C-alpha cells in the first residue's frame, strides 16, 4: 500500500509540474503592437486594447513619448484578462502633435 501511495504522489507531482511549465508557453507571446502611449504608462492599441507597459530600459524610454503613436515589439502576457507588454524595442510612428 505504501508503494502505491508513493507512485500516486510522484505521478501527481509530475502532472502539476507539467502544467506549471506548459503554462509559460501559452501565457506569453512576442507581438508587435501599434498604438499610443497614454499618461497612465499604458499602450492603447489601434484596436482599442490596453496594455500595461512593463518597466525596463525600453519601457522607460517609451514613457517619454506620452501622446505619441508608437510601434512596439515585445512579449505580451495576459493574467486575469489584463495584458502587459514587456517591450523589447519600439519606434515612433507618428510624432506627438
């Protein structure tokens, strides 16, 4: 009986571990999004979706372009319906008017 319990425990651990590691592959995608940086440090895409901008070197540089239309390439993560973009690069598409 103890041996059976051990195999069940190891099997459950393997399943939990598999689900944990597989979730990373589905949770993040590299995308290019065009939109405008708003005053709340968010990227509002042309299609109306809003992305929180992750703070990193590129994100900090983007923050200087509030009100400017930019094209951002980065990793998009979605948690509980909220999207975050971790910017890898960006370019100004349309200067602030």
